[in-house]
């Protein structure tokens, strides 16, 4: 078996890594992983790394969770794949039924793809096509939130308000309108988070008053805008957005690709506002990090707008791996674990204990906006800290922790199998790495 140095050298020659300036690897080390177990990853030199970000937010129950692995193995012996146009299979039927039941039957039509960005594309296309089928083709524009992230294909990029990801492709992208963010950190003076949320909702209301005639949908990440810096907001924002969308006949697309499946403390984040969206996008945690799968759930009203004798009125979108049986089997195992392990309630108790463990970070005067929603913790370091993300990632890697800040926002998004011991190790490593990185270089 090749060791770390050899694997990295070969990777840098042949693999074009995502979200990476490859030249940065002249100085930033890369870590090749060969094995996973629970919250741990093991590199090619046998060193273990604590996975504090669930391997890009997908791994809910730790690496190689045996029940998910077992479900995939069992499915492998029955059926690995079949075209989903004109054919069906039990795992996709059961998964669709279970997801529908989990939304109280309100989002009962499941359309599948294989990644998050494709789910965004599907929701945007479905929404615009819905209005077209209703004779309102001019309702084809979208509203997103400042700093929102919905993926990086051209359609998804249009509603992704992260300048670094968008700049180079601006001429290829059809602009959407970004409304002010309900981010708690926008509080002026002693303003409450609820007031920040209401102020942001007002701005959306005013935009829709003027532009609802050309707007198909509002897309947002409920409760936490994740890639945009773990920006958290009060649930009242979602209630007000739902009301505004209803008042102005505009769809609400909830992108729960990152925040779904218990991450915010409820199975779906929108539940905390006691609302339902018209479209619900899910991916990432849906297979526990085992296989690529995404799904868009929609309402009867949406589905009925496409149900017709005319092919042109149908939703003709497709992906070759749509509803892949192995991925569906993994997702069914994930939903099973939520039930048998009472994951939501267990996580609530864990999060309270982890809060106590994280107290030294909350009290650290070098840090600001220490915050938590469900199983996501985040804080910011001062804006003047140059090269922070790169240096902090390296400092954490040296301490055996896999963690990648978003700019100057550090966040923990641990797999739910973390215990007090792992969380303590994470906090200790973080404090020590902060001491190293925030000390001015001489
Ligand atoms: C990751 C993410 C996406 C895109 O998912 P991919 O599978 O990476 O294409 C979309 N929306 C949100 C909120 C995400 O976090």
C-alpha cells in the first residue's frame, strides 16, 4: 500500500481537486485517507483524524456505519440499477412513501437526481414550468438571499450569492435578485434576532410587491445559510417568507440539502417555523455519506400542473442515475436509524452537553458571534486575520482534526456519533490551534 507522500504526489499529478487552487498545494499539505471508522478517518501512514465536518456535511452517522453498509450490500445482491423512466423498483417506491410521510403527506411527489446542485436545478425548472403551464410564462425569475448557496451548476449558480464562486461565470449566468439576509449578525446595537429577521422579511415583501408578476420562486436555506458562513436566523423569518409567497403567488423552495436530516435539531429545518415549502430539496446526509443521491419533494398543486395529455406540459428533466436502487437502499437505512436510535432526541441532549464543553470558546474574547443551531456550532475570528482559513486548517490537521473554516468563520458540523470525548478533543484542538494561528507572526 502506498504511503501518504506517494499518494499525494500521484494525486496532484492526475486529480484536479474540487474547490481548490491546485498551486496552493505547493505549500498546503494534502491528506490521503485510506479507511474510516465512526468519527475517525485514517491516513495512508496510519494516523487518525477526527472528522469534525462530516466529510463535507454528508456523513451523519460516522464512517462505515454497518447498518447503511449492510443495506447497500443486500441491495447489491438484488438490483444495482434500472432506468427510472418507464420502470420502477421497490427501494425508490418505499423511499418516496417514507419521505412523503415525513412531511405529513404535504410533499408527496419525489423527483430524484444525484447531487445537490441538480436538485436546485430541478426545483427552479419545475417552478418556472409550473407557471408556464398555468399560462403565466413571464413568472420565470428567482429571488435568493444575500450570501445564500445552492450549488454551482449554471442554474444553481444564478441563485448562489457567493461572489468568489460566481465572478468568472457572470456572463453565463442569468441573474437572480438577492434580498437582504436575516443573518443574526446583522443586528444593529441591541436589536433582537427576531427583529433582524422581521426586517429582512419586510425587504422581501417589498420586492415581491413590485416584482411578483415576473417572479417564480424564492429559494432559501431554512435556519442556516451554511456555505455563506453558517449564518443563522430566527424561524420567524421563514413564517413571514411563507406568508409573503402566498400573498403574492410565488413558490417557496426550501433548500435543505445541508440543513435537512436533523442538522438543525428537527428532521427538517422548516418544521421549526411550522411551515411547509412548495419544493423541498434534499441531498448530502440523505444516504449518510455513502452514495450520491438527491431528491426534490413537491406538493399536489405542483404535480397536478404537469399532469396532462401533452408531453410538452410534462417535466421531461432526467438524470441517468435517477433513483438509483443502491442509493435508495442507503437512504432507507438512514431513515431507519433516525427511528430506531431516536436520533433527534438524542442529539438534543448531546448538543446541550457539547455546549457546556464549548464554553471556553464562547467566552474567548478573540472570537465573536459564537452560535449554535442544532448540531452546528460556529464562531468568527477578526477580519484582519490574513490567510486564516489555510493556516487554521493546517494547524487542526497537525492536531489530528479534519476541519475547514469558511473564510474567517470556524464551524463544527460533527457526525451525530460524536460523544463527549470526541467533542472535548475537538474543542481542545481548536483552542490550541487558535493560540497558534492568532498569535501575530514575528
Ligand atoms: C452542498 C449544497 C448544495 C449543492 O450540493 P452538491 O451535491 O454539492 O451539488 C446546494 N445547496 C446547499 C444548501 C448545499 O449546502
